């Protein structure tokens, strides 16, 4: 099983045009693989596929649509970037399994227990996340696949990315709006005291690990996180961007628990409490053992230069979002209001 040369492999990406998957598709093509991408084909914002990639149209959440798209096809590997919960995993076992020799499920490093009690995180670190529903859904999907592997020999491989970005998607709560605020000299809310450690991985580096697992029979039944070794404090992350822009970073340290109170409907609020507020440093020994070529080529301070060049070349796609900007302003205002209220009611200092 899967003993042919990797360059001759056929791989289907479900998704294939997102922040992480687009880099994986490109590297697969560059490696000489036969690459197909399956998605609904109706997203005006999806990225253009590289030349030679076969495009399949289908809805992975609809049994009939998925069955029709895969009819008569078999792939050496199918990589699913669009699976989130146990129902999706069960559908993959039933409907995708007969069409592939290796099913790669893209999970998330957010499944590791928070707060992390011992670093660095390895694949054997306990998995649970009582704070983040997204992580719990991913973990339920993992368990369905693990059971299918144990009971049926379902050829699954689980991959857990951490905070992965590319030139078009800065790794910040608020995306390009935050970069715009930094450039304008506005205050930027930073969760906690800004000193928690966070790992950033460029999608091009992630792709080396992911593509290197395709077609490897030893990866069947295994779980990997694929992250960089590039670790910064959150203060450093924002400051690196400000330095590249040539402006000072005006950082305001906001308790993580305040975010869902002030902005309960903001996508990032739950993530800040359940994931980003905790230090995350990873041991990548396992992926390096399976994929010796894996390593970090793009450190964040180098990648920032590329992101800012992309921003300059795509002003229409990197402008501040007014809604997000208003949320960030509201969080900053709540912080200052809290400080003022505390100062007003704090007991006067008494000299000894």
C-alpha cells in the first residue's frame, strides 16, 4: 500500500483554496503529484488553482453530491480541510474511505488541554479543551476516525496545525485591520500581559510536513502536529509588525476574559480565552522523523516583510474592516474605562 514514488501519487484536496491548503496544493503540484481539488466552486474569494490541477465540484456536507463527485475515482491520498465534527468524520469513513488509500484529516492543535501543564507539547499531551467548542468538535471527529482505524483498518492520518498563516492572512486577532491600526498609530489590544508564548507557522513551511506524509504507509494510524519552532510573545508579534512598518507599537494589555464580555459575537473572543491566552510551544520531533525535509524556512520577522509587500500590492483586499475596527476600539475603550473606574475608587496610598 502506498509504495509508489511520491511524485507519482494522486491526491485529492477537499478545500484546497484556503490559507493552509493553497500552499499544500502548490507544493503537491511542484512535487509532480497528480492533484485534484474538490469544493463547491461558488466562492468568489477562493484562490486560483495552479495550472494542471483538476477541479471537482461537490458539496462535502451532502452525501449525494459527494458520492457523485467521487464516483469511479480512487486517490492515493485524500486530504480533508473541510471537516469539523463527528458527523463529518462518520461521512468520511462511509463515503470517502472507499476512494482512497490514505485519508488525512486536518484537525487542530487547539485540541491539546488548556492550560498546557508541561511544555513543549507533544502528540501525547492530553487532549481536551473545556473552553473552546471548535476544539471539542475537532476532537470528537478525531475519535471517530481513530475508532474506525482500530475497528475497520480505516487508513486515516490525523494532522494538527497550530496558528498557521500566509502572506495574505496575518496571524492576528483582527487580521489586516490590526495591521492598519498599527500603521495609523492606533492602540492595539493585546490579551493578557502580552508575555504568553505563541508558535507561528507559515503555510509554506506547514506544506512541507503535510505533503511529506502523503503516500507514507507508516503514517497510517498516526497523529502529527505540524508547527514551526518560531516562538514569540504576543507583545513581540505586534512589535515585529510595527517595526517593519516603521512605527511604534501602541499596545494595551487587556484581560483575556474581558473580550467575550465586550465583544461576545466576535469570532476571536472565544479563541482568546480558550486557546490564544495560553502559551503554546511544540515539540516537532515526530514530524521531523517522518519527514526529514521538514523545518522552518520562514521565520515570522522575515515573513512579515512579505506580508507587507502583499498588502501594498493588494490594497483592496487588505483594507481595515470597519466592523472589526469598531470592535477593537470598543475593547480598548472598555480597558481604559475599567482603569479609570479602578483609579477613582482605589484607596489612597498611605505613607508609612
